[in-house]
């Protein structure tokens, strides 16, 4: 049985959503998100840097959300046409990888830094630093808006795990860098939010 160790609003949303889209059985294990527990030896044995989520599947333990999503697809989304991703080795799969990694390494990075900055300096956060990170996140929104021209999903007409990766980051953006989303991104976020898997994952 797949176990997903999760705390609300964390990147555990991604593997939960992937399991829902793939129709996989999984067990949700709540994690005490306090700094004390996440610094404990017990949790550091699960995730060496104290973050959430963690995925356990038999003898396998993983602590990177994007890698979890890809593992679930590769392990359980088989068949002639892999579920939630284009055919590996194709040009479309290369773009799938590009947007999946963009979602975390480029888009989520400045958003995560806002959270880290506010946590590190709760009494005196730098508004200039926060605004700079918000500006970098808005550049990602603009890039996404351009890429969505003529497309229902980020790769075209087919929903993929790249949309799961982007959906988490975009949802986080609305909370940490508020403002009016451009039209194509607003439509895209609405379509993502309407998927049952998204609703279940965000509510978890």
C-alpha cells in the first residue's frame, strides 16, 4: 500500500492528486508540521531536511514531490500509452519534463522563499525582499499565460502530470503573490480546480 505522509497546503498535494488521477489506493498519514517534530530524529530519518511530504511504497521511501509523481506514473501508469505523460523520448515528453521542472525549480522557488523569509523573520520581514520574490513569481505566470495560448492544458488537449506540478505552484501563487491573473492562466486554474483529484488533494 502506498503511504503519503502529508500536512495541509504542502507539496504532498502533488502525489495525492497523482494517485487520484491514476485511481490508485493510498493511505494518508498526517504529519505534525511543528518545527520541533520536523527537526526530530524520527522525522529526519524519513526526510533528511525535515520537509513534507514523504512517500512510502513497500521498501521505497521518497521525499521529493516531483519525483514521487513521476515514480507513480512510471510504476503504476503503464500500458501502451503511459497515463499522465506523453511517450518517453518524444518531443512532447521533453516539453512535459520542461514544464514539470519549471513548476518546482523556477515557479515554486520564489514562492517558497517568501514562506521561508517570513518564517525566519516573523517580526521584521523585508517587504522589499518579498516584493522581489513576488515579481519573479509573476514572471512565471506571464510565461505560463503565453504558453497556454490555444491550449486547454499545458501540453495541449491532454491533461498530464505537468499540469499537476503546475497546479500546486499556481495555487500557491494565488496565496503568496495576490493579484489579478491574466485571462488564460485564470481559465487554466479554474479548469485545474474543477478536477476531482485537485479538490481531494487540496482538502487533504
